[in-house]
C-alpha cells in the first residue's frame, strides 16, 4: 500500500529528527551534502522540498537507512516509499 503525502511528510520529519540526533557523523554529513546550516533546518523543516532532500540524503547510504529505520521501527523500504509519495518524489533523475 502506498503512503499518503501526509504520512510521507511525517516520516521525513522523523527521519530528520534521527539525522539531527546523529551529531557526530550523520548530521555533519547532511549539512555538508545539502549546504544547509542548523538554522536552515529550523526554517525549512516544514518545506516538502527540504523533506525530499532529507529522504534523498538518507538514500545515499544503506547503513543510514538501516540505522534510521531501526530507530524509528519502520521497514527499510519506508524511505523509498515516502520519497515516492512526496511532491516530485516519483521523478528520479540520476544524471
């Protein structure tokens, strides 16, 4: 069953919370990969485009997916399901 947009956004927020909690390794990688600051996170937390960025970031590393999903007690495929349910999330361009 596909996730609703609302469920995907809620998951992205939980995933962002997990990223922020990983202060020693994942958070610095997220800030570097996205060019975001901690202030940007606070300002854009409700922005679906930023939430999509969070999911894209997680999908860069299988260990991040596993750790995040284990911590949130959701299936590993939830990251991809949430990404697809977000506005623009079904459009993947790897070029």
